[in-house]
């Protein structure tokens, strides 16, 4: 991804309950997000303490807003507040610079 673009940082603490439908809903939201105009990618991690961070990347603020208003996403947001999360925060940031590093595999040219 070449800046500028937008990062939506969703940090949450899950109120984990077995078979509460969360995993299926999360997979569906990622599937839907990937279909949205302006979607660039997503990264997600959750620790054993229930703390999770998902960062989705978007071409524009308009794309971010459109995803936030997607009908099925709105239903998942409500379920999150009602059933799945103890707490969460959402931050939208404009990415001006980005750098990355990947260690070469053994035998790959440097």
C-alpha cells in the first residue's frame, strides 16, 4: 500500500462465551469488508486475555464511512455492543508514511 490511505484501528476486549456466534460473524465481516470499494487489507490479533486489535486499511475516508454504514455491518456492531464485547475503541487515522521489513528466507538473495 502506498500512502496516503486510512487505517481503522478497532481495539476490543471480548466477553468470550463458547458458541456465541462471534467467530462466524467476524469471518463474515472480513468477507464483506473485502468486497467493499476502497478496501485495501486487514490485520487482526487477539491475546489469551481477550484483548484484540483489528486494523483495516482503506483508500479514503468515504470508503471508511461507507463500511461503517453497511447494513450487515451495522447489525454486527449492535451484536458486539449487546453480546460480544466488554469494551472497545475505534480510531480512524490517515497514514502518511509506512515502512516494513521482512527477513529474507535462508538461501534468498539479500
